[in-house]
């Protein structure tokens, strides 16, 4: 998604690893561009928010069955 969006939003260049890494693992250098980019209405940021939500669901689940239940609840 980011690759397609770079063509119309050149400020996304050199931000690939921001979107791939866990948010707590970001360096200060990675936090600054993210703060600016999240203010824009980008599909890349929407995808990142979905990814982070899924990550929270799977980290909070005690078992695969519970993760499936939480995922179904989130999706519906």
C-alpha cells in the first residue's frame, strides 16, 4: 500500500521501516516523521492502525481459541 501511495505522497519516501516495526521499538528519529504522517489521510496509516490493533488482539489472547474469539468480535 505504501509503495503505491508514495507516488502521490512523496513524504512517505524512506518511511518503510516505520510502518513495519513495532511502535514501541521505534527510535526517536522514526517517531518524528510518523507524527506528521498520521495527520494526513493516508491509506498507509490506516493499514498501520489495523496492524497495530491485530497485534494487540493476539498479544492479549491467552490461547488461539481466545484470539479467534477476540478477532471475530473485532471484525464484526
